[in-house]
C-alpha cells in the first residue's frame, strides 16, 4: 500500500499539466479514488488527504470551503477573531436549523434501535 501523502505532489503535477486546477470535478474524482479504499476497508482509518488536496488544488478564493476560507483571517502575527467567529456561526447555523426542525425524528430514530424487545 502506498501512503497517500507520497502521491500528493505527483497528483498536483498531473492536474496542473491537464489544466485541471480550480475545477471541482477533478477534486471530486481525486477524493473518490483516494477515499474509496478506506471506505471499503474501515481498518485503514481516517486521513487528512481531503484537506491537503483542497489546499493544493484549489487556488481560486470563490471555490474555498469554510475551513480554507478561515485562513484569510490569520496573519503572521495577528488573528482577527471577530470575522473567524462570525464565519463559524454562519457555517453552523444551517446545521442547527435542520436539527431544530427535525430533532424529534433524529432522536426517535436513534432511540428506536437502542431498546431490545
């Protein structure tokens, strides 16, 4: 088995050579091919390849996900905490709204398999 971290630079070079930088379909293809073996074999565990591929292959700010976009608020010697917390609240708000709307269904589904008999 080849460690996924040893393939990051060759994959980035290949994607750059075919002019595939800043294109989400290429990133989806890379995620699928790199994570499929781990999904099939749960023994492999979790890796940080998703974050590394996003950092290496997406350079257009409009394609950044929230985790990468938060890097704009940190500098060499400063961190702007107010925009960071505002972004985190905006990212969490949809999940909280969905949970508040469907919490009864979520809880009943979780508890239905908890009791035998």
